[in-house]
């Protein structure tokens, strides 16, 4: 089970979409908000967020969640926020990872994701 809640993943997805589509291609304030949010997560939550992204990207299968989390912890060489924000399809991969893991965001985030 993930320590990281689906609502936090949904928040990252929303901010990553804003970041990807910012007026200057850098997302402005949303980029800072996203960077700070990821940096403020616990080490375990950061590893889990990375694992969810990897599952959505197809690097790991949903059944390999624990292995993906362990790998994220063991192979971390840069700040997680830098690594994840460098992924051009972060929002898409996180959304696919949530779906593969059967995670659903809270009602408010769910409405935002569909909007």
C-alpha cells in the first residue's frame, strides 16, 4: 500500500499539466509550486511517486510496485523534483500509473482531472 495518497498524485498531475502547457513552456508559478510540493514530500512518498510514474511509463508492471519503490530509493542520484519535472510526459505517466494501480483521486481531484 502506498503512503502517498491518490490526492497527492492527482495534485502533481494537475500541476504538471499546467507546467507542461505554461505560456512560456516553463509553467511559471506552477513550476515553482510543483517543485516545492514534490520537494516537501517525504523520501518514501517521493520514491512512491517515482514508482507510479515508472509504472505508467511501462518501466515496471503494477505487480512490481514494491520493486519499483525500492529501485527509486536505491537509484536516486538527483533531487526527485528535478528528475520528475524533467520527464516531458509526467502527467500522462502518473495518470496511467494510477490507473494501472487501481488508484482513484478524491472527488474534487477527479473532477479536475476530467475537466
